[in-house]
């Protein structure tokens, strides 16, 4: 039976600065879910990329002494390098300076004009260049004569001609869709619940029509028919999600993936994705994305991550120090996805040493070494489950279902805890059953215990592939699992008796200095 197509997106990252751990975090969550859905047999389209227009980019390029296109070429490449080093499995990397994106944005604008959703007027208000956003007077604070947005960005009073989108018109429809049950074909699901409540409260308080063009700078996509204006950077940026799906060609092959199943975003941009974006789409007669999931922010050793403090963490340096598997595991294990979390070097070392090296790695090394020594490196035959094995082995039957449910809810930490709970039980099982002692008393029982442990480790390695693809590929090699038998459904087919297993090697290296 063919499975439904799945479309998952990261935000497209703004190229006014180099990538840091926060960018890696969002893309990692998207990557893990994409890999899981592929393991389940779904066709998956996973999109990431860079957002390259706007006044902030124009200013950053000028400060760097570069033309905007050359500047964005350079910084966009750094995000490609991050994606490669983090082993993200994206299917497309979009840049908003591409011709296909210009065409999609202008086609969307023309459709909105044809539908009567855009009109020309003048805008004046408090504008934050850093956020590329306007704020109402009630949202501002003032210090030393300077007004600041809720984000902390300074604002200035701006008046200019502008095209407007009829956002207020969509207020009631947005509220209706937020309240529809998950899975309803018209639902706009915003998660976690705290973000949904925040979005609903903002919309209920009243929406103003949205200024969607600028004349005060030129680095952007020209408005069709009025090149004195460039499109508001958020209308431009958000359109990337349908550009990559083939818009405006709604017969394109990738258009079958739309609407997106999940937009993964940081909590600071949930308003744009959960209010403006679905309103744009509904106004154009296009289905909105099914879900927006807004995760929290990372602090660094208890401090907010910021350029001024100089404490932004380079994920490439962490990979060099701890290894990619440990970093990928830690980021999604440490805190519930959706909450804020603190990145502490000591905590990463604790997860690496405790759960990966001492837990999973040690279990695999002990089991496979015993098979090498006591079974001549050949896999024992499948065996019946004795009463002493029943409780432990029963957990394996439901493991992939449990992990899948948590991933469908974007509860990555619970998915990993479900696996690690059974890993802990497996370590208890090998200690109690003591196959090294059974060699002297009951060779048949020894082989049964080792086979059950091999089955368990195969299940762990299979379901952990999305989180640690490199390490789990290595473990599945050591388990003798063929490359074409590593899907979730393959777990139901036991490996044949006598499968030759290579000599095991350590999966995770412990960090001795936990300072």
C-alpha cells in the first residue's frame, strides 16, 4: 500500500550572519522526522535554504564592503556547509535570490491582486530594521529616549507609500481553523499549546491590514507593475515553501506534496508562519500548511546566546570535539522540543558517556564480543521466548510504534527516552542472564540469550537511525544487517541463523575530562 507524501520544512535562514547552534537545532528536528518518515515508507520532501533579501541584508552587505548578491552567496554557502557537516538529508536547498523564486513570488502577488486582496496606501509606524517588522505603540518599551520592540530591537518611525494585504479580512477564518481538531482538512495546527494560545490571543485582539511593500531600499523582489516597490521580506521569504513545490505550476511533480505537513520554526517567528502565511495562502486560494511547530531557544551555560556576548556556539566545533552522533543525540534528548533549553558542555558529556557509551555502546560491544568468542562469530538461531525473556522481549514489539507516536507529536526527547528505557532493561537482562556464565552450564540457553540481545540491539539501531545515521549504520553493519533490510518493516524478518558477524568495534568514545 502506498503511503501519503510528507512535506517538511525548516525556516529559511536569514543570511545577515553565520550559522550557529540554533540553526542546527531546527534543521536537525526536521531531518530526524524526515528520516523517520522515509523509514516508514513515505515519499518525503524535505526543504531548507536561505532568506536573502531585505533591508537588514542590504545593510550587512554594506557593512562588509560587499555587494548584496556576493554577500548572500558567501553566507548562504556557510549554511550549505553546516547542512553537509550535520548530515541533513534535505531534498532541496532554496535561495530566495533564485529565478524560480522571483517567478513564484510575482505570480502569488498577481493572484492576490486579481483576488482583490492587495491595495495601495501609505504606511507610518514604528519599524524595527533588525526584525523587518512593524510594532504597535503598546508593544514598545523606552530606555534612554530610544524605543524598543519586544524582541529588544530598536525601532524608528517610518512613513512611506506601501501596498497592503487585507489581513483583517481573514481574522475570523484563522480563528476558526485554529480550533479545528488535528487532522481536519482545514485545520491550522499550531504547537506547542503555549504558542497556539499566544497566536490566538494576538489574532483575537484584532488584526490590521499588513504593509507588504517597501520603497526605502531596493534589495528585494520588485512588485509586478510597480518596480519602485520591493516586496516585504516576509511575503517574499514565506513564499519559498511553495516555490520549491513548483508554484505557480500546480501540475508540477512536487506540488503533490503541498500542503506542508510541518513547518518547523523558532518561537520568534511563529506569528509570521501561523498568521500571515496562512492568510496569504487562503487569499490566493491555496491550502495552508497543516502544522506549525515553534521550538524554544537555547541559552549557553545559562546566558542568552547573542552576538554582543560573543557566545554563539559553532556546531562545527562541537562536531570536531564530540562527534556528530553525540551532538545530534544531545540536542534532541536534553530538553522537550518546544521548551527553552540550556546548552552546557558538561550535560553533553554526561549524555555521551552515560547513555551512548555506557548504555547502548557497551551493550552492543559486550553482546557482539560474546557472539564472536562463543559462537565463532556466527549469529545463533532464532529462539522461542522463555518466561524469563518475555517481559524484556515484549517491549521490542511496541518500540517502533511508541517512537513513531512521539515523533508524530514532535516529542523527540520522549522518543529517545522510550528507546533508552529499553536499552537500560537490555543491560539489566544481560547482567541477570549472564551469557558468559551460561557457556559453562548451558550452551543452548547461552545462544538463546545472545540471539535475543542481538534482536534487541537491531531494534535499537533501526529506530535510532534518524537520530544518529552514521553511528547506527556502523552498528547495523556490525550486526550483519544488510543495507536493504534496515527499514522498520524489516524488523519483522529475523536474520538467518549463521549470519557472519564482523568483529565489533566501539561506537562511542567517552570523554574523560568532564570539566
